[in-house]
C-alpha cells in the first residue's frame, strides 16, 4: 500500500530545494564557508609568500621610497623576478577573491554555482558525520 507520509527519494526531477528553508540555510552556510576558505587562502598567501617576497624586495622598496621612478620598478622586477612573481600572485589572488565576492553580493550567486552548492550540500548530508564539513553545514543546531 502507498503510505501518504512516505516521500520518494530525491532525484533531479522531484527535488525542489527552493521550498525547504532548512536546505536553503545549509546551502547558505556552505557558501559562507567557501567565502571564509578563500579569504583564509589569501591571508596565508600574504603571510608566507607575501612576506618572503617583500623581504626579498627590501632594497628595492627602500629605493622606491626615496626616489620613486618607473625605472626603479622595472629594475626591481627585472633583477628580482621571484619576489615580483610572489607579490603578483598575492595581489592577483586578493583581487580575484574580492571580485568574486563582490559579484556574489551585487548580482547574486550564479545559478550554476547555486546548483553546485546544492549538490555539494546533498552529498555532505548523505555522507553524514564522517564528512569534515558535516557539523558546520548539515548538523541540526542545538539549543
């Protein structure tokens, strides 16, 4: 017999996550964790690679502070390419995360990324407590 309370397992056609506020909150928490993770990578890059690059450029920076010219900038890049590459990577990563987060705030999360987050939340909740993100994304709040 067909039980009225029994629901079919969620599939791509029957699943309607827009109607479930708990699921929407889980997707939002996963997106927030993604934002924190990206900024954590940027901070770690600046602390490690950025500080080493600035240390490698200490003479060029003192030269630029006393006499800023484009020749001095070119000299610093040409004769110290590794610190210049490290600083360029740190700046590029910071700008890319800033643009990504600004786009999400101003225009909303794109539909493709929203679907990816929804699928990821579904997988995390299916795996249960063995998934490292389960307690932050799917665990019901206590209190």
